[in-house]
C-alpha cells in the first residue's frame, strides 16, 4: 500500500495534464464520426481521468476517515511522500500531535485504505 500511495503526486500531475489537454478545442463532430480516432482519444482521456480521480479520492478519504479534519493533511503528506518523516512534520509543518499519536493514525490510515481498496 505504501507504493500505491507514493504514486499520488504522479497521479495529480497526470490529472492536471489531462485537464489541460481537454481544454483544447473539441474535435469537429463530423470528423470524429468519420474517423472515430478523435472520439476514442477523448474517451480514453476521460477514462484515465476517472481512474486517477478514483485513486486520489481513495487516499484522501482514507486519510480523512483515519485522522479526521485536523490531522488528515499531515497523514496525507506522510504517506504520499517517502522523504517526509515525523520530524519534518512536527518541526517544519508544526503538526499538533505526539509521535505516538502520529504513528497510530498512520497505521490506522493504512488499515482503512486496505479496507476501502478491497
């Protein structure tokens, strides 16, 4: 599950790229009916965006369910970036909880994510 979560920043980037591509003028309906290629490209982009959003929402919802409004952002930072540790969160980000509480909520996050993913 850790490796699944570490893909989160990449998913956000890909979703942003898809959204930027979809802002390009839509293909002419007459051409898409004749060729079929344009419609399938748009459909593929939409399916990919839906899949990315599903994964992003899954991780966000698990963080909210495990840690609540107050600490979800810290759990989300921790589980989606392998370089962020408790020390960084407590000193730089001023996370308002103890070390034991943080690791308990982190474990609860992964438990919750595993249940939600099944």
